[in-house]
């Protein structure tokens, strides 16, 4: 049985926008400021360490599935483990540096994930393993330019276009990120192919203070070619800079 088949049974911008109040723009002078803003946004859900409890709801033509997960991070190490339902409990993803492993408790097997499979659908959702363990670093792999500053739906926002650097091993032709100007939190993110066609979009909402930070606690990913299908992640709790043992991220402890 292939890894892709196992996976079928994985922070990542926004449409439906109102008329522009200011014409789109692109100015290289803002690149460094845009990059710094994106780096701050990328750190919203991470720190020296973190522990999060999340729920994932997968809705598609096959119906609806609900998963509960716990996510631990320590530097470049990330562990994602399903806690419910019972038949999926224990399934885990471990990332240490650039290496990723996938553990399937039903077969008691641990499989190293090749880079090509990190972009595959995880558990039949619209998220990938790369999304969950943040293997792709936006400001490292993409050049950033300011695309728009103004109002969308009455909210002052900034939008950035990310284009792949020549040596970056990424799949997207470009990514567009939208940030609220008032508090620099993300609101939407769009992923486009090399022809400029939208492939999927991620919306952020339900902003709440958690562990001293204002974060979006509801993330919804939708694929452009799957009408009515979507995957929702809701953060129930997250704590930053908490003590976590290095042993949590070892292969023997993955089982």
C-alpha cells in the first residue's frame, strides 16, 4: 500500500473581495517591510516552543469527518498526533529539521515522507503535511512585493505577492497574502499555479487572545476545483514558550 493511499483515509489567501478602494500597486521599495511583516505573521502560531489542541472538520462529497489533534513544537521540531476518533487515534506526523516521518498505529509502521509526498492531501482533507508542519518557509522560499494597500470590504488591509525564488523547491506559481493593517493578523491566503490560476484559498477568522497573542482561531481551506468541499481547523487552546522534552520528538517515542 502506498503512502499516498494511507494519507487519503495536512501556515498557507482570499476571494469574494469587495471593489477596490485603492488601485492595485507593486513597489519594490516596500519589499523589506513586507518581508518583515510576513515574518511576524509566520511567528503567530509558533515560538521557542508551543502546545496546541485543535479540531479538524473535513467536509466533502463523502460526507463529514471530525478529528481532534494535539500539536507540539520545539524550534524546528514539530509533532502532530490525532487524539480522536478512536480508530484514528495515535496517527502522527513528526518533523525534525527537514526530515518528516508518518506513523500509522493500525499497522505499527513508521514511514519517512519524501518531499514530493509532503504536498499530498492528509487524511482526505484540504490540508497537506507541509501545511501542518510548516516545512515551506515563505520568506525563505519566495520573493515578496506589495501588491495592494487599501480597503477590502471596509477593512484596511495590505496584500503581498510571493513569487518563488529560482532555487526554491516549491509547487506554487505564486501566493497572495492579505494582512489586516490594524493588528497585522492574516485574513486570507491564495495559492496559484504557474498559469496564475487559483488552486486553493485559506481564510482566517474568529480572532481571540490566546497565551498573550491575538490569533485567528478558525482556519478554513478550500480547493478551487471542489465546490462545497472544505476543511476547517479550530484552535481550542495554544500555549507558547512552555517546557517540552526533546524526547517528545524522537522516533522511538512516535509509536
